[in-house]
C-alpha cells in the first residue's frame, strides 16, 4: 500500500536517482529481449496487455466482509507474458499512472517502477520457476506455483522498498519499524494477490493455455491432468505458512538477536566489530537512528537484500533460458 | 484496503470511471496552447528541482507552491478538478501527518503533546513536495489532450517502442476497463455478490477470460497493422510539431524560477 | 484467385476446397454464405494474412507470395469486422496516416492522402477525435478511410453493416457506391448486398456454389435455402 505509487519526496533524491538509472537499464534490456521473443507483435500485444493490467488493478475484489483489495499484477504479468514483456507492461502502467493520473510522483518513478514492475516480475518469475520444480508438472502445479510466487512477490516488493528506505529515508522512522510494518502488511496483501493471480492463470489455462508463458512446457496431456486446488484450502494453507514464518522469524530475531547476529557474522554479512554497524554516510540517518539492535537490523537488511537480489538475478538469468523443454506436436 | 460497498461497479484505486477524453478540461489558456513536448520537459524539470530542494529552504518551497497555484489559475483549471485528482495522495498525506507523533529524535512540546522535531520537518517535506509535484502533473494533464501527450513523449525522443506501447495502452484502456465493468455488472445482476476472498473464483475467472479476449484483440490488431503495411517499426510521418523557441523558454520558466528560489535561500543560509 | 485450398490447423475438413473466383477492376461483388462456410477465410487469403495450402492468388497481375506481400497489401485494402481492431492509433488522423506512412508517403503528400480519404467517407470532421469515442457508424467509416488512404485497387469488407442502424447502413452504402476500387463484400445482410453489389457469389462446400447477378441469386429462394441463407423476415424476394 504505502510502498506503492509513492509520491515525490517520499524518498531522498539520491535514491530516486540511483533507482531511476537502474530501472532504466533493466527496462531497456527487457525491450531488447522482448524484441527477440515477440518480434513485431510486441507493440500491440504489450499495449493491450498493459491496458488489461491497468484495468485489473482498478478492479477491487473482496477480501473479508466488505473490505476490498487490489491486484498489483507484476508476478501475474510475468507468468502470463514472460518476465521481460511483463516488466515492460507493468512499467508502462506505472508511468502512465504517474503522468496522467498523478498516482505516483514523477521523480519517484525510479523506485516505483522497481518495486511494482521489476522486482515482482523477475523475483516472482524466479519463485515461479523454483516452485514449479517441486510441484507436479501439470496445470494444478502451474496454478499453485503462480499463487505462491505472486504472494511472495508482493512481500519482496515491500522488502525492496524498505531497503530503499534504509538508504533514502525522508522521515525519522527507523528501518526496522518500516521493514516489519511493510512486510507484515504485505504478507496479508500477498495472500489476496496470490489467490487472485492463481485463479486468473487457472482460467487462462483452461481457455488458451498457449497464452501462459510459464506453462509453455506442458503437453496437452499434462494440462488436462490433476485436481483443482480448493480456494479455501489455499487461503488457510497460506495463512498457516505466513503465521509459521512470522513466528519462526520473530523467535529467532527478536527473542534471540544474538543468534541472528551470529548467523550473519558467520555468513559474512557483517563484521564482528561491535561498533556502529551503520557507520558511514551510505545509510540514511533517519533510517538508522532509533534502531533497537543495530547488528540485527543490519543482518536483516543484508539477508533481505541478498534474497531479493538473488531472486531477481535468478529471474533475469532463467528468463533467457525458458522454456527448457518444448512439447512436441 | 478500505471498506467499500461491493456494488460491482466501484472502480477503486482512486481512478473512478475512466474518461481519458475528459482529462483535459478547462477553458483555453496560454498553457493549453503550448505544444506538449516543451510542457512535458518543463514539468519534469520543475518537479525535479522541487524534489531536490532541501526541506529547510522553507521559503523556496513556499514560493514553489505559490508558483504552482499561479499555474493552476493561468491554465484555468477548476480548483475542484485539482482537488479531486489529488485524492490519490490521501494515504501518503495521512502518513505524513503521523510523522511528528511517531518520529524519533529530539522532541518539542506543542501544547500538551510532545512532537518530534525531525518528524515535523519530514511532514513538511513530504506534504510540500508530494502536493506540488502532483498538482504540477495535474496542470499538465488538464491542459493537454492525451494524444498530444503521447506525441510529446515522441518528440522528446523517448524510445519509440515504449511510446508506441503507451499509445496502444491508452487507446484500449477504456475499452478494456468497460468490458471488465460490464462483466462485473452482469455477475452482480445474477446475484453473485462475493464478500470473502475464497469466493473470488468466478470473478477471477472473468478476469482470466478478459485477459484472453484482450490478448486475442492484440493479435487481431497486429493483423490489421500488417494488412496496412506494418513491418517491424512504427512508421514515420514526417510531420513535425511546430515548436518555437519561445515555447521552450516559457515551459522551462517554472523550473528556472524554482531553481532561483532554492539557490537564493540556500546561499542566504 | 485460382483453385484455392485451405485448412485450419487441426481441422478435419478443408475450409476452402478448390475455390476459384475472378473479380474485374471496379466490380462490386457480394460474398454470401452460411456461418462457417469459409467467407472470412477466403478474404483473409486475398492479402496474404492467411496462406493457402494449395492454389494461388493473383492481384492486379501480381502473384501473391512472400516477396510480393508488400505490393499486394498496397493493392488490397481490408476492412475488418470489428472496427476497434483496426483503429489503434491515438487519433483518427494518425490511424488514416498509418497505412500510407508505412508505404513511405511523408509530409504534405501524406497530409493530402489523409484529407482525401477522410473526405471520401464523409468523416473529415472526425479528424482529431479519439477512436474510442466514435459511434459505430463513424468507426466503420473511419476504418474504411484508413484503408482508402493506401489507394488500393481492391477493397475487401467483412460484414460492414453489422451493428449499424438503418441510417448508418444507408450512409455506408452510399459511400461505397462512390468508390472506384473493386469491392468484395462479405455480408449476411442480403438487402445491403442487393443495394450495393450487382454481382453475388455464394460460398458453399469450400467452393463457389453460385455466381450471378445479385437480383437473380436472391430471387432463387431454393438456392438460398440450400446454403442456409434467408432473406430477412417479411422481405419479399426481388422480382
């Protein structure tokens, strides 16, 4: 919510600039790759897909008894269209929203594009590929992988924003407050996103499976096989996962901060020196001031950042090699 | 997420019904007459200067705000339109208001409450910059028809493929949004009024079929393009938007003014 | 078109099976047939959007193959059934300019083509409008203009009257009658065919089942019935 469509001034200019440059580079690269994948069809198809994502984002779906939520669509776009085209499509949506609807600041486009398009599309794709490895090779497997990947992608987007806050906070709210609040809220939002994305992919698979890029390797036999996951089961399962995860992490991190710190030191994320973990002017003063346990926070930031970076990187790499096998006939 | 009557027609995220042809409103004005490309460049420049202006240069930011209000008046954009389109900022403004309360650091007593000094500055920073930036963008869209904005992006040498995708998206946006709205309406008419997340399968199903239909339209559009000779790149018309030097100067005035304000205050301190 | 054969991938029966048809310059021919008879498939062959399995297509003496695609597409103008698929640019002006611009026409010459084409369909006043907000009839006419701007020798129209009200149909018929290009009009709208096309062909069984003056074809109620065609309820057969 607050991590998306951020207005001007939400993060400091240096972060705005760096993310703008990084996003521009990635989007430019996606354009090149999309040209290979779609040749001259990419303009009408991407344009229409962007219209679809925009419309789907406007659309509110029920969450609980009158409360509604909205789809973000980054992971969904990547799974349907492939991560390169998906990123371009959501980028266009974000840019048009900022320019024409004043929804999102123009100077905030760098990090808005990164958080709403690049991270969900590539990290979402990476997660999708990983989940598909462990799920059955059939339509239900694709749908399940979509749901999980889309749900987690939302959390990762909020993590990315929190990291940007660490470097470019414009307000005296410490990083760990932002991080925990963002991740908690987006874990819940992610459940809705996961469900809706999974259900949409299921519907598309039923009508035109060739339009789901993430299922391109399935043969017609594999498509028809397998049971459908009951929606209620999925929600309960997802809630359990989230609660368990939160319990484990909080147990580990906050009851035993030294434990997490030890892990981080062992893994090389922070030095064993006990002074100012956040020394130096790299981090925003606002974000580091007031942190309870700096070592833990730095460890969390390092781990989270590494996770996001690894997933995005894996997404970038695996996107080029997809699909590994093609159906015959 | 906000509580919302699920009447099936409410389109959320602050956009309301989409009427792209009604984005440009208000009477003819000097701002309206400017070609789109200089206006876009002027907007980018101005918003960048404002974002970079330090928060403690209060005079500069206040002057920027006054400048934006002056633009609204010169462009003859109705105030209600501006306010309505600023609604998307609401959650962030609300967040800004909490900053003096939740902010860390030095505290100051304002009446019975202890407020964070840094929080107050942060609130000022966010409210000022977010509002100025959004209002400037609103002035642009209220004075520039959407096709002109697209042409402006092209004139500014944005990558042609991106501009083309934007153009197609904008062209089909209302069509697709209408289709989605009608599907929801049809479902509500058949008494499908879901309130819980796991009841969304039919809605998701309709969203999925909308994707299929939209994609297939994309394929048909491509056929139509090919039938009219399209090969790989969008054609060049050779038509040039007449842009006078004076247009560029006028459009860059706000950015220059904002820079002047900022530099004056910074140097004076 | 000579001896065209075409089968959709995965279909058991060929849709077009030995179909041959000759259209003379400036001639207006209505293409009639039941749903699924292959009318649309046929017209998609004419400018190469679909490739036949066998047989050949020749337009203005040019054989249609990969190399000649661009020339043929300049000669053949297709107006699709759904005008929204065809009006994809931000404004009417841009849409009408798209075709000739692809052919290399630029600047003032391009401007002239656009003005002429819009004038020919009576849509000059729609120049700066966005396609989404036009009425059905206006969209049809603008779609026709986008194709006319390429100065084709042959116009192919797929169900041009679907969704039009009676006045829209009449106006469209009038526009068509003033155009010099040859026309192939696929339609269900038999009265419209009668009003605009001196000659009609019926597609059935993958080939041309009947070919003659429209008046005669429509008067032969038995013939129509054999191909699942019917004059509108209450409309008497022409005498």
